[in-house]
């Protein structure tokens, strides 16, 4: 017999009780082995479905973990690029500030006038 969940077992039990109420003792006595075989078949089928569901849920968990890892790697790359761009922006800002200071100061490249 296959292992199935308690909920599935309860469903089968409730089905059996309904069948027992609806069918005469004679029919139940003649069909007892068929009833037990049908129950085993149902249990096997339900166990297979529950196993598939467990595998599916396990696979989905693995997919989510893999996708999360990929996204985290992309975040690291993006943060690195942001840091590079911020550093480049800082260099341009400093360079621009220096040029503005040079534009405001007098031109001291030619201090003396040389006459030949």
C-alpha cells in the first residue's frame, strides 16, 4: 500500500462509508476484495499525485532560488557600475570646478613682456 496524506485517507474513508450505506450487505460481502483493491488503486494514484506535487513544489523552489541568485548577481554588477559612474561623475565635477577657477583667475602665463 502506498503512503498518502491524512486528508486523502479521510476522503477515501468517507467515500467508503457512503458506499457502505448505499449498498446492501450481500453486495458488500461479494465485492469486499474488489473494494479493497479499488481502495489500494486510489491510494496508489493519490500517492503518485502527491509525489508529483512534492516534486513540482521542490522544483519550483529550486527555480525561485536560482532566479534569486541570478538577480542578486545582477544587483552586484549594477551597484558596481553605479559606483564607477559616480566616481567618473566626481572626476568630471572636480575637473570642471578647476577649469572654472582658471577662467576666473588672471592669465599668469606671460608675466613679463620681453622686447627684442
